[in-house]
C-alpha cells in the first residue's frame, strides 16, 4: 500500500521529460505522440517491475524480522557465566 503511487510517479515523470523534449526539439505532433506513447508503455513496465521488487524486498525483510529471536543464544549463555568463564566460552567459540 505504501507503493501505491510509485508506478504512476515514474510514468508521469518520464512523460513530462518527453513532452518537454518534444517541445524543445519542435517535433511534429504525430511523432511526438508516438514517442510519448512508447515512453509511457516502457516506463509503465519498468515501474511495475520496480514496485514488485520493492514489495517483495519489504515483505522478505518483515518476515526475517519476525523469525529472528530478540537475543542470540550466545548472549544468553554469556549472561549465566562468571567473568572467568566468559573467556573460556569465547575461546571455545573461536575454535
């Protein structure tokens, strides 16, 4: 839902650039409309791909956040140990 207007923003920005380019280069109207149609179709496709990729990335990251425990197992083990035992546990983990 956050990305609802992303595709439209991409398409309209590309269309605006083409319209300005057509006016500056003084292209005839039929050629300008063909260019505009091509750009709108291409950037609609690009915008759709970008939106899907971002949505999948966001959903994957939210799934990863839910599956990660709040504390790691080694942190819990270290809290139960005395300072001398911390060193031996760290040495064993490094091996």
